[in-house]
């Protein structure tokens, strides 16, 4: 039945209904903030000033600021406009951008107190609420959109400044690994749950972030994904999880041992074999039946910066085992000289040294060690003390003479050859003398008989 022309047309419309926020008792918010103050530790800490004097290039962002500490720097302002472009691109995938933006802002207001605590290492952050929320919104939106564009096909556009500028993506990755250039991960996670994500993207925020950073993390990517997914304070903390050892720590018996007792080129003389480990978990170093197995380490241009910031991050956390600094000390004592470096390369433990000067690879761990001393990080708990004690106490086969050598860390503790080895040496020498004497008598006897024969003729 057709509708009469005189009858009014009914047009269906979607009506947005504002649902009032739940009202709380006036004590709820202050109590919540008190609990957050007591339980939230600062996680995006400043690097010690004396450490920045000579190593600022490893801690200061060069292209982009993330978080509060470097926001507003003149040399980083160029990227601020691209942050807002990325945020708009992210929110504009869904109709009614204003509604999504409103939800983001309200969520940030609720998280503001807890987020501020993450930055207040030594002093209160004097930033207004509006400015704080704008910084968190722009940075979180930029990071989420960056991860999405990097992983999800079809999202990148021809004129995209980040992906079309040569070397910029690499520089951004390096800046986003810095300790002073972080935002709390719970901010990223909350924003990710609000903003529109493409329907064909089924990955979590953690999986997106891992794919973005995985080429910067040494080791097996398949093993790292589960570690990366552990709860973390920020992106650098998630990367740190990939370095954590998976094998049990060896307990030290009697005394504290700091560093290997041998340089790499002296291991053979001490009866210790050096081998590239089958695992690629960087800190899973093992000593089994006289074989020291060390996972391969890929050294790139960003390796030193990454290790520096991981060490600085753990230095800011009291009461934690310093895995990375222990690894640096272990490798430093192993690579005392150029011979050790060449041996480690020949064993394929040190690989991918695409740095400007090849010699920098050999001195990498020495530089890190010297910088750790500046941070007074050298007296921390040594993770490999039990393993190094095993190497020190390793007994070789009795027929091998034991050489006396000096350790760079604990000099002169190896003993002289054992009694049985000395007896064998004496026996060998006496046997050689007897053989020589016998040969001499044989020669004398031969010439005597020859002279007698000539006289008869």
C-alpha cells in the first residue's frame, strides 16, 4: 500500500543520550589517590646528571619527545604537529570523533594522579592538568597510530612524513627506547581500549608494540614475544623483559666472585672450551662439563644506547638484581684484549658489527663498564657469581699441566701443576735422557767396531 503524499515521512534518527557519571562519596577520590600514592612507584626516572655529562647522546632524544621530561624542547618541536596529525588519523576512523575524544579526555583525567606519580622521582611535576592531559593524549595517540601503521597493511598514506623520511623511523625507535622518554604503559593500554582500531587488526597493543621493536632486541623473536607481554611500566620496561635469563641462577658456595677468572684467549690453556650457545636468550650463559656456552650477541649502532638505558633503569630500582650490568661485567672480563675479541668473533658469539669503526665493538663492554662506575653501579649483586665460581674451580684431566695465570679481576689464584702432573713430567724427562744415552752408546760402539775392522785389514 503506497503512502499518501499528504502523510508525513518518518525519518529514523540515532539519538545520543548522555548517561550521567556515577556519583561517589566525597571520600572516594581522596582515598583512591592516597592508595595510588602509596603503591605507585616512579618508573620514568631521570638519569643522573653526572652520567649525562659525558654520555648525553645515549639518553637524550634527538627527534621526538615522549612524556614530560623533554616536552617543549625547541629542537623537538617539529614532531609535535605530526603527533596531532596521527591522533586525528586514529580518532577519525570512527564517526562522531568528538564523542571518542571526550571519552579519552575523561579517562585521562581519572588516570592523571597515578600517571603524575610515575614522573615524580625526586620532585613534584609542576604542569597544569590541561597541559598534562594534552601531552598524554598526543603522545599516546601518536604511539598507537604509529604501531598500527607499521603493522597493519593499507593504513600508511603516500604523503606520510614518518614513513617517507629516510632514517626517521629508525631514529624514532631509538628515541622511544630512552629511559627519560617514556609514558606509563597503563595510559597507552587505556587509550588503546577506547580508540577505534581497524576491524581486520586482531592484535593486542603489546603485540603491535613488539612487532615495532623486535628488530632492535637481540635474540630469538619467537622466544621474546611471551617475555615482552609481561606486565611493564613503559615500553623500555617491556623491552627489558626480553633480556631476562630463563635458566636458574647458580648459587655461589663460599666467596663472592665478580667476573670470569680468564680472558677469552686463555680459556683453552685453562682447559675450558668456548662455544656459541644454541639458545639466543642473551643472558642464558651456561658452564657444563668444561664448556662455557655463551649466546650470540648482535652489535648494532643502537646496541650501546639500549644497554645504557637498561642499566640506568635498573639502577633506579633498588633491591633488584642487575642482570644487564652483570652481563656487561662478564663480557668485559672475557674481552680484555684484541685477541679475545677476535676469538669471540671467530666463535660467532659476536656478530653483526655494523658500526662505523670495527674496534668499537671490542671496547663496547669496556666503555659500558667505565660508565657504570660513574653511576656507582659496580658493587651491585653479580648475577653470574656462581657460574664464574664453577669456571674457577673446574678441574681438568690429570694428564694436562695446569698453567699459572693472572685474572684481571682476582689475580694469581690458580695453583701450580698438581703432584701427579709433576711426576709425569719428571718421568718423561728421564725417559728422554735414557733414550739419548742409549743412542750415544750405540754410536760409540759402532765406531769402535769399525776401527777394529780397519786395523785387521
